[in-house]
């Protein structure tokens, strides 16, 4: 069983996250709350389409804004993901195109040990509910650097900001589900990731 539990406490946030990586085709669940309804909706989509269970407890300085909480959650999630993977060989690569009504999103990931994020998305509005849309990129940036993955994530086209963000999360989920699946051998010419 591939699991990890992690806590991180700063002057700005107090986060505890438990993660369980599931087999392909097994929908996961999200329990707990980020403190932002729309972001909880995205985490639920991530779990269902990414084949993982996440249990989250998060207290943050939302009186300031949502930046610290969302960024720190990305750090904790990425670190827990890396721990849950362990050292066993895995598929490593994943890719997905996801349509969300008028919107089309693409995610390509390499669990390579080399952190890098390419993020292309333009939003019309500053926020969706209580989520500042600029935090979507910050969440994925924090995830990629703490999990040591390379991620290319983009909105190819679309007009509705809700659809764009949801499409990004679902595309990410489907690509990461592919990449984290066990493999018979280590897929690296260097012999190490």
C-alpha cells in the first residue's frame, strides 16, 4: 500500500495531510477541507480522477488571503506524494487531454526527480468563489518542486474560468494517475530517477 501522512506548521498555516495512492481505475475520495469551497471541489476532482485518497486538515491565515494556505498545501501534497511513491519502479510518464464543455486542457507529467513547471492559462476574473485564480499556478508550482516532478499544464482554449481550472485539475489528475502506476523496471537510462 502506497501511503504517506505529513504535517507542516508555520506561523501562517497548520496542515495535516494523509495520502493513499490507489490502483488505476479505482476512484479516490477527498475528506476534510481546505477552507475554500471551490478548491475543495478541485481536490475532490483530483482524488476521483487521480486514483488517490486525501484526508486534509488545514488552518490558514485566510484573514490575509488564500496564498499561504494554497501554496503550503501544494508543498505538503507534493512531499507526501513523493513519500507515498517510495522507491519502486513506476510508469513515470503520463499525459491527458480533458475537455470541460468549451474548454480543452492538457497535462503532461514526468516523475523524474527534476522539478519544473510550465503553466499556460489565462483567466478573465481575479477569483472563483474565495479562490484567487493566480493561486492555481502557485499550487502546481509548489507541488512540482516538492514532489520533484516535471509538469506541463495548459489551457489550450476556453472562455469560462471555472471550466478552465476544473479542466486543469482533471487533466493533471488523469496524467498523474498514469505516471504513478507500478512498472516492472526502472524507466531511466541513468538507472536512477
